[in-house]
C-alpha cells in the first residue's frame, strides 16, 4: 500500500457503502421526475464517490481500477463543474478538480462541451485573480485552444506579483508549464512540473493536503504531463508517486 499522506480511506466501509450510494444516485440521474436540486446533488455525489474509489484503489496499488473509476467520474465532474443546471459552487481553486478530471479522463464529447466554455468560463467566487487566470489558460489549452502569448504573460505577471505562497510555488510554475507548451520549450515545461510536484509533496507532508484523499495525485501536474505528450510527444521525467504517469498512457 502506498503511503502518500495521512488520509484514512476506511477501505472496508468505502467498498461496502459506495456501490449502494452510486446505485441510488444513478437512479436519480436517470429518473425524469426527479427535481433539479436532487439531480444536482446526485452529480456531485457521483463525482466524489467515483473519485474516492479511484484514489483508494491507487493507494492500494490497484492501478487499472483507479483509472477505470476516474473515467467514470469524468462525466459527473463535468456536470457538477460546468453544466448550466447542475453545476455546484466552486471557487478558482476547487474548480480545478472538476476541470482536470474532465480533461484527463473525459471522452471526446466532454472535451467538446468543455471547449464551448473556454471563452465564458466563470466560477462562483474568486479570491486570487492569478489562479482564475490559470484556470482560463488550462481550459483553453486542455481543449485544443492555444492561448495567445499576451494572455499567458498577463497571467504570469499577475501570479508573480501575488503575495501568496501557494500561488508562487504552484500557480506560477503551472503557468510557466503552459508557456513552455506553447513556445515548444520542453526544459521549461519539465522544470515547471518538477516544481509543482515538489510543492504538492510538501503540502501532503506538512500542509493542507495532509488529510485530503484527493491529494494522492497531482491532477494539475498530470494534465501538464499529458499536454506535453499530446502536443509534442514529450515524455515527462518527473519521478513521483503523486504523478502516476501510467494514467495518461493508453
């Protein structure tokens, strides 16, 4: 079993109760008579349950099951993150979970739907503009729209001037990774992923991710690695349990 942080998955309880919860919530989604509020809750629960199962299986080193559950989570991550009727409350940090899961594991129809949101993307609240600007860049480049150089530089300047440790150590290198992708600089892209994973590992050991089940993987880092592979054929060399590169290999 992988030891990544202090989150207790309570495996027996999870594997016993999750299938029941999923069955109930899938019925809510398919029943036309169920009101929107219940469907909205069902979307969020399904996204969370499938992801928790994926991360639990990853910790247990059952990698194929982990990938399977992340693919199941993708459609509900999209709905709860972006569907006009069913989306929930997300700030500029929390939306990254839905966005990355949908980008990494969604099928072509989900990517197409996400692409339609690239220019009008909003969140329920924003506390750090730099993070919101990164989200805009991610949804664009993740759906095949290469962001203009000016937009990347504006986001980078905003991030570098933001007096916040997490922005400096995570968001700045993520934007630099996107810059590397757009200008074909594999060294900048690779070094930026290294920085993101180093920050993520520290947060799992000492910071906000210590007891976060979703933190056993760096989905932002994985998205950057996948984009490098898809756009340029680059192979990420970062060696970390928080970056399971097998997930982006078909």
